C-alpha cells in the first residue's frame, strides 16, 4: 500500500485519543447481545425490494431514539436520518435493506420462513441471502456510537436506509425523491458490504472501480421453422443462436484491452419443443459486466454488430433480423475515490490493526451505491468497504480444494454475523469520526 497523503497523516495526528479503536470496539462488544437480538429479528423477517416497511421502521425507531431527525418514505420505502452537530463536513452512511427471493436453507434456528411475490411476479421464499441484515444492524450501532460521541466530532451526519439495492433501483429512487435537495448534500459517502471472500471481521476496499456496470441483454433470434428431417427448407435459429454465443466471446478475447476486465455471459438459451421440429425462434439472456462507461458502450455496440452480422451470414432476411434489447435502467459501476480509499484503509490499519484492514481487488458484482457519488462526482468522495464473514480456516480449506464457501445470494449463506456487525460498525464509525474530527 502506498504512503498516506500529508492531509491524511495530519488527520491521524489530530484524531482524539478518546476515539481510538479499542474504545469504540469495547462499546460495540458490550452492545453485542442486543445487536444480535436485532440481527436475528431482521434476519427472520426479510422483505423484498420496495417492500421494506418493517425493516425501515426498525431502523427509523433506532435512529430517533439516538437523537436523529428521521424522515421516512424517501424513495418509496427509504429512510433518512440527520444529526447536525456544528460546522464541518457532511458524511452520508448507507445501509441497504432488501432481501432476496430465495428460500433459506441455512438451518439457523431463526431462519426466515417469509414468502412473498417479487417484482417479476414470482412467489418464493424470502431470505437475507446477501447479508443486508448485518448491514442494517451495524448501521443502527453506528448511529448510536456517533450520537454518543458528539463531543468529539463536528459536522453533519446523514444516515440512510436504502431500499431495492438488489434490483439496482433504490439509490436512484432516493436521489429522484430529493435526497440531495431536501437533506444536506454529502462531502463523503460511506457504506460496507459483507463478503464470504475475506476472513470474518477483516475490512477491505478496492481503489478505483470496486464493482461493475451490470447490463441485462435479451436477444430474440428469429428463423423459419420446419421438420427436423428437412433442414434445407428452414432457417434454423438454434444454429444461428449458437454461432452468436460463440462469437460473443471474442468481445472479451479480441476487442477489449486485456487489462480492462469485462464479462459477457450467456446465462439462458431457450429454443425448441421436440426432437424433430426446427423451431422458429431462440431466446438468449446475457449478463454483461464492465467498469468504465466507454467500455460498456463498446460492448453493447459489439453485441448488436455480432448479432446482425451472424444473422446476415446465415441468410436471414431483413424482416427476420434478431432483436437485441438492453434492459433499462441498468446498474452502473461503483467507484471508490482512490486517494480517499487509500487513506481510509491506512487509517483503519492503524486503529484496528494491519491484519484487519486491507486493499482488495475489484470485483464484477453489481451495487447501486455508486449512484450517490455519481450524482456529483466532482465533489463527493466515496468508499464502500468489504467486511469478511467466513471463518479463516474455511476460506483456506476452500482455496486448497476443499468444500466451497457459500456465495452471496446462496440459500446457504450465513456469515459470522457478530463479527461482520462489529467490524462494519467499527469501520464506519472510526472513518466518519476521523472525517469530522474536531
């Protein structure tokens, strides 16, 4: 890791001794029994995107009790809690609230038994398979810690409970509903997300791009159906779609700089009904990942070009050209301000220990937290931390070829919640208080 900037070094020197990590950590440790009660309650009662009424009420009540001014129903089901404490910077801290349409299989005694209907109209079980219950619980503790230490910081703290992260719409909805006009506009935005890839309680962050642009692309390949015994009388959409699938891989391997990571995955291929019938259409569903907006545009243009080119090569007439649909809106990439991220991790290393704060690689997952910086990227500095939730020995065993770890969105994902909550609250609190130190 590179050396801290002079400004960051000065901030470290000026940081009040009363805010050292052991003081915050001791408070969190004493609060942990109650926090785990809150976590288990949130875990057992997950809610789908834009349905987070109960979860928002739990967070709103905790923030009000801590002394925040709370506004509910911002961006449909979001909440905004504001604590003004004199002159200084404005720091925004976000926790996402929604669960996933996943039937839980963790075997936990407080496992979710909730069911619901997703935005796609599908009924299923509901589960916090992405750990947002740990995010909300750590958010509550951070609010309490910050309120109890008002003598040590000066500025404005804006804490938000964001809906619908899982469908990539919640951040935009809150911004559209006046997050930066009805409430103080931040100088810094902070968040964290649990991960199975780091040992429990370890905090990490990527410099620069942290998470990717996420595009969902549908391709409808048209053909001329007929009898499987007489293919010469047809235009086989399965053969054409197969050619498209193979050619799409050249976008990553031959058209994009190898140092610019991209993913083009065909996750679904549907066609045909019977052995001896050539269908008249095939449907492909893609997930397309990139970091920069320029690379995203190049990928999407390339997909359209390849689809049309392969159709022409197959002799498809103009009136049967395939249709390419890019789902809107899409999830845009999340970017961690590099110098700020470097300074934040360096500071946490000093406060929490070098083995508990690390620089991590970028990932191709998606997250709409980046929208809060994009709304004024020339002014706002931002970082989203990762907080590990897997036992170190299980990570080592998995990397050595043993049992794989459950991933985020898995029905088996059950992080070591107490460690995630403790480190998440500690990292958010220490970083916010450093930024607003008197």
